[in-house]
């Protein structure tokens, strides 16, 4: 290399500032000291295994927003504190910290920030002495070399609109007022101030969950949705502990005192072949060896979700005792669900409003698959005098589109109605782009008219049609297939009919939560906002009228306590005589689960999308070929291969 080139390289190294060498967790391990005000033990900071990735996401240049949806005392404040320390010393710029109210501003500034500056030597020298009363270090504003720390209440629009910032750390976002004065949502207001630092800006949003569709809920759903998976120390099975409190944490409720019951609690490994009961030491051992796993593709937003079950500071019995103490009061229970389990609180017994769903119907033709729908399932409810069936399209983020609802009249003891169902089963549905989609899986309830259902399902392709029975419980939303065909000697017939048990309670809760998710406004949609994940779309048209939506909202969840065991249990209760629309919808969803929708990753969706695209292209090609001879009959039999290109193993598990 000649001298000029060497010089150029040297210059470039100076001009393009190298990214800071440390990550946030490394910075904290090296420099951070905990203050006695905010930590059980003051002294040198040590990053715990589950804290490392969230902290380091903040210093990762690929990440523009970090979303922390967590139980209290786990991850929220420490991420903001350590990020402040990191950027002040490593990569300074103007920082805005949002707190819900003025009182929170004061508390956070004094107990968290001032204490951290006082006790962390590397920070102390960068801020002026607060006792000097200089305007450079006040509760709401602290200057440091190369930047400024502003701490502001989300309710003060004036403060939000002031000057450009590079870092926005929004703490406890669900507690913000929905609008800051007349100026709009406080977070969008604050975000506008990030605009000047286009590529170097960074955002952190934190909160414990509150209600479905809240600010933190939408932020997390829009992220890559990471959960912390831990290996069972007994069998090695990796599992997330999220949403597991009601199923995997078990205790002896026959014991007399709450304390005794709580002390008997163990977490049980979710692997059905293991089910090992973990004591606290086992649980902590598992957590030590855990890893974050994303459930959605990375799009610049890293989302972390974690509950108190991962806490190294709490024993399981403390969490269970907290639950037992709070469970009988709805408000207390909500606090527990939000701040300990880090789960959304779903109002008990509150079905979605059918009028709202009716008013949200969209302009697409029933019988067609709107853009976004990638595969179809069907749910069938069987009555004595008719069969009802809904066909649903599924896409990324479990977004769904109701495609068709059919009511086939006829006695189910006779063959006519079953012939009609077979026509529907073998039908294909046109996508918006022109390709044809078959029903990948159809689920038929065998709870009523059981033998008629069995008889028909036996004649259908086993990979496509599945008989089921609904149940209110079950470890798995869709159980393993079990044989119903038994010969005279009581032996199972090989290759005989098998049915699966569907946990309908699980799917009803999920559907009702999804039906309540917020529809973006027309204005938001025109600005390019997309529908939230799991949004349910309905067409305006035949069979999607008042009656359909009344049936869909026909059940409510009530709390019922078992006198013998003293445990309260949630139970679904029908509020209207008919609810077939709800049942069909639940079965269609169970079919999507059964196919593997919940485990599908971007590459699966992409593959399906590409295939649809290829089919559309093929269609165009054929149309083109047919053009010069307008009378040429449409070949409807031999050409169907490409229409149904997906063999039965089109998605391998
Ligand atoms: Zn295990």
C-alpha cells in the first residue's frame, strides 16, 4: 500500500467514528454500581443471563427500538438506567425520558438517576454537583458533555415538542394519558423529535401489560416477540415459562392454609413425557441456561416479554401465595396478572360487542380470499337437521379472513347434506390475485350426531378431514389423535378412525381477545399502518349479518368456584340459544393450529406466498394462451394439478 493510501485509511478511521467497543451489559458490568435506594443490595452491578440480550439490544446498531413488556422488578428500569449510563459515557447525545406523571418524573429523577450518578464513579464527574443549584443539574434537566438528559411527564405537550432528541426512553407507556393536551398521543409527539437523527436514533419502550391492544401490547406485537426459553434440567426440553402459570404451576389445594398450599407449589416441565416438578433451585438452574428466542422475523424492533416466574429474587411459593391472596378480588387479581405474570387482563364475562363487529365488516366478496390469506381451513358444526361450516383464510401474524359461511340444510341421518358438505370440502376458493386455494384442513365436530359424523369422515381423505370432540380443558389446545374404531373383541382397528380433543375454552378466550383488538382508523390505514396481528376480518355479505355476529358473541366467561377444592375456575357460559357461528370459527382456528400455524416462521409464509404467486403467473399464462381461440373449452379436469399443488405434506413440522 502506498503512503497516500495508508494516510487515507488512517483518516477514514478517524472520520468515521468507530462504534463504541462495549455493549450496554459490558458497560454495566464494568462501571455500574447499584444504589441502596433502588436495590436490595447495593454495590457492583452484575448482569444476569436473562438481562444480557435485552441490554445489548440497546447498543446494537441494527435495533432502532427495544420493547420491554415485563413483570415489575425484572427488566424495565434497569434497561433504561444502564442505557442512560452507557450513552452518557460512550456515545453521548440528547436523551428524553418520558414518565407518566409529574410525580413519576420527580421520583425517577431523584431515586433512580441522581442516585445512579452519585454511586457510579464514571458518571459522577460528568454532571455538575446537584447541591450547587446550577441550572445544569435539576430534576427535569441534566447536562453532560455532548448531551442532555431531559425527564418529562407524558402529560405535558409543551415539554414534548421542544427540541430534537436522539434517544427516547418511554417508561410505563400504558399509564400515559391517551392524548397530551390537544396535540395527540404523547409517544407519537415525542417520536417526531427523533426525526433529525434518522439513522442514529434509538427508542426504548417499557411497561407491564395492561389490557389487550394497549400501547405496550401493540408495541410488543409489532416487534420480533422474543421469549426466554429455558431447558428442563431433567429432560433438556426447551420451554418458555410465559402463559404457564395456570397450567404448569401446581399446588396441593387440599391443604388448609394458603401458606401451606403455596409452599407445596412446583413448576412442572411442559414435556408430557417428563412433567418433572421443579423446586426453586431447579427452576433457577434452568433460567441460568436459558436463551431468548424470537417468534417473529426481526424488523428493527426487538421485543422482550418476561414474567416473575423467571425472577431470581422470588421463590415460587411467594408468587403463588400472592395469587392465592389476590384471586378473589378482581382488581387485585388484575394487578397480579399484569405485574407478576406479565399477561394482559381480559375482563371476565365480557364478550365483544356484536354491533361493533358488524360495523367493521369489509368490502370483499364472501367466497374469495383477500390479499394476505395464504391457506384455508374449515370448521364444521353438526346439528340434527343441518350442517354449518365456516371457511377461514390465515396469514402472517395469525391474521385471519372469514371467507365463507354456509348453512347446509338436511337431516344428518340422511346422505344428502353430507354430499353437499363434500362438494364444499373439495371446492377451491379464488384469491384476490386469481389463484385457487383448496381447504387444507376441515375439522368436524362429532359431539352431536356422533355416528353420522364418523361415517362421513371415514369416507374422506384423512389428511384433509379430521373429526374432533370439544372439551373445556386439556393441556394442549389440540390433543393427540385417539382411535374410536374398535372391533368386536375391543381391539383398536389399525388405520381406523381417530379423533382429536379440542380445548375450546382456550380458543374461545383467544378469539374474544382477538375480536377486541383495535381496528386502525381509515386515516391510519391510508398512511400505511397495517392491521394488528391476529386481527379477524369479516366480509359484508350473505350469512355475515346480525345473526352471525350475535352468535359469535354468544358466550361469556364466568368465574365459578369448586366447593370441594376451593379453587376458582373460569367457565364459558352460553348467553344465547344458538352459537354455531362461534363453534365453526373455533374449529377452523383449531384446524389452523393443528396444521402448525402457531409454529410457522417467515420462511413458511414466504414459501406459501411464492407458490400463490407462481399459480397466479401460470393462470395469466394460460389466459394468454386461450386468448386467440375464444371458443376453446376450458380444461377443467386434467389441469387441476397445479391448482392443488400442495401435497398433504406441504408443510413439514
Ligand atoms: Zn422435563
